[in-house]
């Protein structure tokens, strides 16, 4: 088993291959989620993002675990359940890198890392935000609704700037989005991005006012919906639902069987969950945040 720090797009691709290989309804990451997490902000392709650390564990050519510390107090990871012995190394790597007095790790409920987390002094949080994977059998996809006054279409390759602006405006109420035209252009170059799965709603003035991005993994037949947004002035007209459905219909046309979306499960932010459940997504596996204090 070898550990090596992240060194560029080939490593991201190897991590995505691991997510693809291990995909199940309860697996932490779809490969599209890693592309989104990497490129939702401007980054040097060869380095972790600002304030981040990423490391990969390999057996032969295959990645069997990665740790992705998005900040000194926040670790994301995925660990192949066939190699539980890597769990302790992964937590020690994070501990060596992090200088935070309080540290949290986002795990799937019942994940293979739970015993190592408990042994290292992390405790599962009983309250606070958590995420629930929602699945939709695409054979049961609803028909497209009419949306008067707007048109729906997929993005074109030269529209990274307008698309980034829509994304940033949609997230404006939730803290400043770090998405820029340059970051979106990099996202569009990342596997498995396809512009024909990046759907937008256009208003009568020609502006992009809502968006839904789907990532299709042909190896599993699963498409991930991430993210969905509507700018505040156009909310409540069914645009997020319509643009998501349009992308999901196209996904089904490509041969996908299942769509996945991850939404907050706690009641502090119920809107997206309601949106996705209205589209037919059904809740499944959930995350648990494990936290410890070293102070
Ligand atoms: C969540 C968001 C995409 C909804 O956009 P929208 O165009 O207003 O949503 P729609 O009009 O298509 O609503 C579809 C359904 O979801 C429900 N819904 C949408 N936002 C809601 C909210 N904040 N609270 C409760 N329900 C909500 C709607 O009531 C509707 O259900 P109904 O048919 O039973 O009335 C938009 O508020 C947004 O961009 N938020 C910030 C980004 C975000 O959280 N994105 C989702 C996570 S990736």
C-alpha cells in the first residue's frame, strides 16, 4: 500500500475510477461529485485547492482510499471497505496535516471507517446538518411540465461565463460562491462533464436564470444531479424542477437507469429535499458528521 499526495488531474481521474468501481446507493461519492468539488472554485489543476490537502492510497495501480481535507477542521474521504486497515493511516495523515483544535469528518452512516473514528476520539453528532442520498428510477421519470415565459435548453461550449454568473447568483443567499468563468471553463473540461447534460432556463430577456447539471457515469449507469440553482428573482415558478427534469430526460436518453441527488436531510434547509422528492427522488443512505476536540 502506497500513499502519495495529490498531484493533478490524473489523480482526480484515479479517485473517480475508485468511486465508479465502488458505487452503491450508500457509497459516499459519485465520480461527478469529485469533479464538482474540485472545480467549483478556481484551482491550480496540479495542486489541492486553497487551504486543502488531498492524499491517495494505492494498491498496485488502483486507488483504494483518499482523504480530502477541505479545511483543517473538515475531512472528506472514501475508503474501499475491502481495505479497512487503511482507515487508521488516513486519520493519522489528517491529524498530521491539520492544526485545528476541533476536527470533523463526514462519513456515511455505517461506513467502514466508523470504528477508527471512534478509536481516534471522534463522536457522531446527534444534531446539526446532514445529507441524504436520494435515488430516482429513470423508468419512472415524470413528463416535462410547461413553463410559460421561459425556454429550456442545454448549455453550449462557449457559455462558461454566463453559466457561472447564474450559479453564483443562485447561491448568493448562502454565502459568496467561489465560482467564476475560469473555474466553470475548467469544470467543463473535467471528466465526466458533458454540456448536453448541463441544462438551463432562459428568460424573455435571454438571460440564464436557472440551471441543473447532471454527471453521467457510463460504467454504473448512474447520473448525479449536482448542482441545481435558480436566481432569487425567478424562484417559485417551477424552474428548478423543470430544468432538472429536462436534464434527467436527456440522461435517460443516454442509457442511464438511475439518478442520484444528495440533499440536506435536516429541517434547517428543507427546500431542495422537497424539490427533489417532488421530482420522484426517494431518500436512502445518510451522512453522519463525526467530531472531536483536541483542545
Ligand atoms: C432550491 C432552488 C433551486 C429552488 O428553485 P425554484 O425554481 O424556486 O424551485 P421550484 O419553483 O422548481 O420548486 C419546486 C418544488 O420545490 C419546492 N421548493 C423550492 N424551494 C423551496 C424552499 N426554499 N422551501 C420549500 N420548498 C421549496 C417548491 O415549493 C416546489 O414544490 P411544490 O411543487 O410542492 O410547491 C432555489 O431556491 C435555489 O437556487 N436555492 C439555492 C441553491 C440550492 O440550495 N440549490 C439546491 C441544492 S444543489
